[in-house]
């Protein structure tokens, strides 16, 4: 037998002996500690556990909740705090109360009474009133605290409240979710406002003493009701839920209609820079703030601004635009022959050759000056929005080895530079604001639990363009809508100024035949109040051009804003009918508001009464307080609405007559009501 084989057998025999010894040791330990674990005393030793305060909420501009945290509780009881007389008098009442509140868990009150009585006799000091896995809302916990034997008494406290966690809730579902962000596992902030303001939103963290029982249950040794951690601060945003819903719906329909990959739409208030709505198709990622795209022809307005500020061009100056422009070894064409057009016509028709040749002629030998204008306009830097995910614009620096004679003319028509949709909108908003750049604002205020309020820091507003230049650009962009590539969205109701864009996409450093359609502008032109951008990425069905894909979405959003804000439409309006908006004399406010929202009908007034009287105008429906109580409050309602309200309140309802409205209510008995129908309610 060779030495190698002998060594193998020795190693094999040694391994077998070792495994046999290990198995024997394991069996010995199991027999020795069969009654209790040697580590049990350590498992029952008290230790500290971290407890976090309630996370702050995120509110819309009208104080609607966009995100909030719901605290979840366990409740236990210390039966030793009860005296024998209390057990005899009130324990059955406590059992009946628990059975009434939780019939699925305790269908029989006698079973609850027996459980609590036995634990009282045994002298237990910590008894869970519900199964350990059952977590209660704040309202459920408060309801339990009002039951007999659980109310606090002087010097004694039977009820033990354990706050377990906070469950993050988003009442509007997917509305603006990419902007709001997410809270993963109710603890990890991911993206959006949840991440950007995590430090102020999250509550105070405290440590409490707990003990773990052999069955794994943790028992706090301190009452959390007395050592409650401070909650986090609340965030008040600029988002208008009604407009956010309108913008999101318009964008989603367009993306679906054109079978596009992505879509973005942002609505901003011109003077303040407040973002009223910010939508991303699907709301899975915030492309509006975080994704850099080549702007295409929408960037020609920046080139026009630089040329006008430089004094190198006049609006009505006539230009000879060749069929093809050659720069170094690259050619550029508009798709038609040599022509003569004015500078205004070049922008309205979005001529690539005109803008590339003008930029090359004026700035080709001094590109640093062109870059300086872009820097001053805020196009080479972040907008400063209060979100961590905003990148810096990317472009080819002057000192880069990639900078060549074609860089500047192609940049002048929206290539060789990448911006986020928000950064481009901020530039257009500056033009609407007479040349004053204002940072986009998403958060109005942070309110702390102690009453302190503060505004998040933003870059200062500044004048970056001569007001006459901004006014000239507004006139030029208005011609784009009235005579140029966006003429399909022109309206006689109000005046729109803007610019279309159709940009080829880049993949692997090569331009491919896939496109990004966009439109960005503001309205009304004479006194701009709102600016907006719409970008549709890779439209598959129909056109690929911004004037036919993105501009109609802009017009749909603008129309909805006009019907909410009559200041947008300064031209005189003649109503077709004295009562053009549909309504009944009396309505249930909480049920009718979602219906009007779905129909894009504005309801600006929201009185505190559950029922409202209505006053229709040609442009919106006004809600007025309706202070009557049931059943008289149904006068003026439709029969269907009246039946629902009365039957929900426990009335037996009869009716007679003809007509769409309840015009009179007669009480037959305290439980029976007769409704009389007619055509006009006496309100």
C-alpha cells in the first residue's frame, strides 16, 4: 500500500472519529439541559430597545394630506391594579366591551371574562388584551382605554400601552409618488421628499427598557404613554392636488395614446416659482427632476436670448437660410431649399440651419461668451430644488478634447447639452418673469412640534436678462403658437407663448431614429401667471413632433387652469347659457367633489357643512353652506341622493309626485319620512 493511500485512510478514520465525538457531545448537552436552556437567564435579562416617534406628515398647498404615518399599538393590562370588588362589579363589562369592539377575535364575552379572571387570580402583572400579533390603530387604542377597569385611577394604572411602529400611508395613492418618495419597511426613506427631508420628518428616537420572555414576546418595563418620543416635523408643499390630478391624467392619456416610453409634465407659478404639479408617467421615477435629456429645438430660445442680449440680431431682420449648412465635416439641413426668412420666422418655423449658422457666425470665434450667457441664464447649473436627486447639466466644456468646431452650432439647436425638464422650465419661467430668475419651490414651510416654522434654503432670485429682451422673446414665442410649429393649440380665449422640440435620442454615443417630443411655454402672454413643460419620450403611434404630441397636452392642462383661474383669461367672455355648469340645488359635498374633479369642473369654495347649496356660473360651481339637518336637508336633492342619505340614517322613506327634486319633506313618525317631488325646490 502506497504512502498516499495510507495517509488518505488515516485522514478518513480521523474525520469519522471527530464527527462521532461531536455528535456525542451534542447528545450529552441536550440531555443535561433538557429542562431549561443555559442561556435562559440572559434572555430574560432586561435590555434597551429603540423606539421612534411618529414620522411627520407631508401636506399639499391646501393642507390636504399627501403622506402621513399611522401609529400602531399593542395594549396590555396589569390585573394586580384591580381590587376584588372591581372584579365582581366591572370585569363582565370589560369583557363585553372587548367582545363588542373585536367580535372576530372575541365572539363570546364569557371567554374573555374567564381569561382575565384566571390571570387576576394568578397574580400576573402583564396580560395582553388581544393576541400578540394584533396591532391597533390610534382610534382603536383610545376606544379600549375608555372601557371599564382600564381608565386611569389616582395612583394606579391598569392599562399598558405599547407603541410598536408607524405605518406610512399615502391617501392619494400614486399621485405625485415619484416626487413624494417612499418609505421602505416604514423606516428607510427612498427618493423624493421622504429622502430629502428625512432628518426633519423622522421622529425623535428614545430607548426603553424591555424584557424578552422565553416565547419571544417582548414586555416593556416602562409605559410608553409616559415616555412618548417627540414626533417629526411636518412638510407643507406647493403641490395643488386638483391640478396635480389634472396634469397626471392628461400626461398618462398622452403616453398611452402615443405608446410612449416615458412622459413628464410640470406646472409652475411664474412669480413665485412654486411647483403646482409635477407628474411622471407611471410615477416610478422622477424624470422631471432627475433625468438629463437633450432639449432639442426648445433650446433655440436660449440661443435667441444670447443673440438678442449680444445685440447681434433684430427681430425682423431678414436672413438668407441655405438649404444645407456645412461645419467642418458635418452637414445640417431643414429639409427644404434655400430661403429668406426673418429671425422671428426662423424661430416660429424652428429652423436648425438659421440658428446654427447665426450662433457660429456670432460666437464661433468667442465660444466663451456664449457659454457665459448660458451660465448667466442658469442653464449650466442646478436649479436648487429641494430634492437630492437633481443632477448638474452636462455639456462639452471649452477645455475638453471633445470640443470642436461643430460643438457650438449643434449646441445652439439643443444638442451637445443635457438638461432636466425642470431646469429647462426654470429658464422659460425666467423669460415669463421679465428676466428675473427664481428658483423652483416645492416646499413652502417646515413646521416643528414645538411650533417653530422655517423655510428650506433656496438660491436667491436674481435679474439675469434685460426686461426688454424677455418681452421680445415672449412675442417671438407667441408667434410660434399663432403661426409656427405649435399653431394647432392656439386659442382665442387666452394667449400662449412657447416652443416645440423634437430631439433625436442618443444610444452608445450615436444618434438613433427615436425621438423625444416636447413643448414648454407659459400663459397668458400679456401677464404670465403659469409656466409649463410637457415631454413625451419615444412616441410610437402617430407623429413624433413636439407640436403634435406634447403641445396638445400643454393646451389641455392650460385649459383646466383657465377654468379654475379666470385671471388667466382677461378677454371678455360671453356665457352661452346663464347656468352652463351642471349641478343640483343641494348636494352632499364629500361625494360630489370627486365627480366634479373627474369632469374638470372647478369647485373653489369648500364650506364646513356636509351638505351644500350650489350656485352655478359659466365657469365653476360655487358651494354655499347648507345648515339644515336630516331629514329637511334633503330638500333640493335628487331622489336617489335623498334616499341614500335617509336610509343610511335609519329612516323608512316613502315618496310621491313627479319631478327630479325633493321639494318638501313630511315626517309621518319619528322613523318614517314622506318625500314630495317637484321641479323647483324652495330653498
